[in-house]
C-alpha cells in the first residue's frame, strides 16, 4: 500500500512539473508573439557609405494660369464695363412723338444738331453733362433724349444717357426700354453695369442706363462712393455722358448728381416755366459748370423768315 502511494506521489509530481513546463512555455510563446519585433535603424556613422535618401519624383510642370481680367470695384461690387456685352434693345417710340425727330424734315432736328456742335466745340470740353430745369413740365427729359440722339448720329462717339431721376424716372417709358435693372440696382450691388446698360438698336452709338428700381432714399444712395466711382468709370468709357436730373433746388438729388458733371444745361419752356423758378435755378447752378439754356417749345422769332412753329413739346419735366 505504502509503495503504491509513493509511486502515485511521484507520478503526480511529474505531472505538475509537466503542466508547469507547458504553462511556462505557452506563456513565453504568447509573450514572444505579442512583443513587436525590434526595428533596426542603420546609423550612417557606423557604415562605410552613407545611407541613400530617396528623392521625391519630379512632377510635371503646371500649365500657366489663364490671365485674370482686372475688374474695378466699387462698394463691394464690380463696375467693369464691356460695351460689346451690352444688351441691344429696339426703341419703341409712339407715332407722333417728338422724340428723336432726325429722320424727319423738321427744324427741331437741326436745332439739336446746332446744340451738339456747340457742345462738342465748347472751350471747356465738357464730357459729363447734366440736364435740368427750374421745375416739372419744362421738357428736360425729352430734350435730354434728343440731344443724346443727335450726339449718337456721329458714329465715332459712344454716348450714354443716364436717368438720374431716381424718384420719377421716365426715360425707359419714353423709349420703350426695360425699367430694370438700372442705376439704383448698380449702386446697391444687385446688378453690374453690363447688365443694366442698354444699347439702342436704331442708334448703335446710343446707350441708356435707366433709373432702375425705386429706392426709399435716393439722396443717400447718390451721396456715396458707389455713385462717385460709377460716374467716374462711365466718364472713362463713353465719349459723352448725359444725366437727366431732377429740377434744380427741388430735392438734394440734383446736387449729388451735379458733383459728377463738368457741364450743366438748363431747359426752359417759355410758355410753361415760372419766372421765379427759372431765376432760382439760374442762381443755384454752379456758374463754373453752366453751359447755357435750351429753349423748349420755342416759337420762331418774329423776324425769322419762316413763320411756322417748331415745337419740341414737353415730357415729364
């Protein structure tokens, strides 16, 4: 019995040693597997030759960038103007209208040509001309349209008519042109000059910038860097710029527009203009810019050999 018990103890001890050996072996193997292999870093100081360093592959040369056109900015929006991109719209003038009478045998058309000659040969050489009056109903808008039309007959001159009456602008209505976009849209950044300016089909050298969308405070809009920079850009682009302005001294809009002009014309209608309004307008006009007076609806002089009247009629003002 005692011998069998001793033999069993020896057997049990051998088993414990085997299990312990197996356990230790398994653990070491697992540790060996889980341990990362050491990374051997070559030290160039211990080598006969330096370790070569791979250079990045040469990339193909990039094509030259396309030239970017220089676009002037004003009040955060572009004012670059390309006349080739202007919309061309046919004029729609009612029959019997006194507008643009240059295809008719009327003395009115000849009188506008005389005014054109006086302006183009004026010693001061005005290029931005403001047209105003002493009050409403004097015919300044019609006179402005006809003067621009007479200027546009000279094919070498691009002429722009700006409707500066942002409260009661009617240039687009007289000529049958779209009302928007216009000057207010450009100054507020809703449109560019390329989008707002219209080229007339019948007079290819005649361009029109309508008044645009009604603004609650036009005086503040015109008393801005946007207007000053826009008017300067228009002056550089066109041979002549005519601005149809509200009456003198009635609202502040006239004064803001007059700052951009280097010449001022007053329209007077003998059978309509009030004498006091005419004198007030003459007193308030900057005499250094004053070019003269255009008589609208003027009858023939009594000593003139022709007796029939050449009426220019009247427009909104």
